[in-house]
C-alpha cells in the first residue's frame, strides 16, 4: 500500500461512524439556507447575473478569487448583504481589480483578488485576521454561497446557502488530485465525507470561515459534492494577508492629501 492509499483508507475509516449517523439533508449542494443576515457577504454579478461570491472587508473593498474577474468592467456589479439574490437592494458598480502577478488559473496559485467598489457602502465589513491562522486537518468550518444546489441545473440558488465542511490534510488532498493542482501551503482543502455535499458553480470567491474567522476563499473543485474531490481554497496565509494589506495601504495613501 503506497502513501496515498494509506492516507485515503485511514481518512475514510476515521469517519465511518460519522457518515452513518448523520441524516443526508438535501437542501452550495446539500447545504442549508442561511437565516441570519451576513452584511459582508457579496454576490458578484455580470449583467445582473450571479457569477461569484465575495467578502466585503472594507467599505469600498471586496475580497474574492482572481478567476472571478469579468470584463467589461462596466457590466459588473456587486450585491451586498442580502440573503436573497432576487430581493437584494444594495447594488454598486466596481472601479478596478487587483490580483497578484503570480496568479495562475491552471495551478490555482494565488487565486485571490481585491475589487474596488465605485463608492463606499453602508454595510458592516468582515475584518480578516491580522495574521495567518493555524487550521489543522479535521477542523470544522463553514462555506457560504449562492452557487447551484443541483449539479444538473446550472442556475444559482436564490437563497444564500451554507455548509459545514472539514479541513483535509494537504498531503491527502494532493493524493486525491494527483498533484493537479499541487496543493501548496498557500492553499487549503476542505470537504464533506458525504456524497452530494459541497461547493459547485457560482460558489467561487466565497468565504471559508473557521472559528468565526475568514481563513480562505473558494478557488474550486473538479466535481460538485464528491468526497474524493474536496474543495480547494486560497488560504489566507501570511503571504496573502501581507499582499491584501499592501494593496489597501497603497490605495489609502494615494487618496490622502
């Protein structure tokens, strides 16, 4: 038995009881509707059609995934702090995208982006941690989004959904993906042990929240709700936190006289 086979067998054996004991709710795929308002949660839209999630981290800045960039920029708006896409009222345009020069859509390296809104908004932002958080394998976290809830129907969910996921060891995740992409220390994997529970189209850019801290944004997965293809997240590593703060500081200084 090679290392990957050993990791996979022991990972699933450790959660056999969990899989039998929990009811399979069908409701993100297999999630639950969010009832409490998330004022910092953002829907990024192209021609008023949802394409990605995002996190308001300052009153004029949204954190999301770099692959969520859409053009032309004048056709992109964000809906802020709504539990329903059809009933949202606070909509604003965007001015610019900022993303790392090393972003690579194939390897998913540095799949992180800041969006500058066209104006400051009246909504309570979600403050990101000042330093990298320790998120060991087995940590229970929550992912939130408006992505499709049925992989056979390519329409976003009107209602904001949430799902509890479990952080997966990076070595194990590399085994699952056969190192394509390579899961680096600036990435994180998390998923569910049950079938048909996970992120899907439209959940990209949304938040991964562990112990009430935003620790990552959805980068993607190769299948929707497959336990052997856990979601890959861009981890808010020290490198990424430093990059975010550098962009925000530069923009602040450029508008200060």
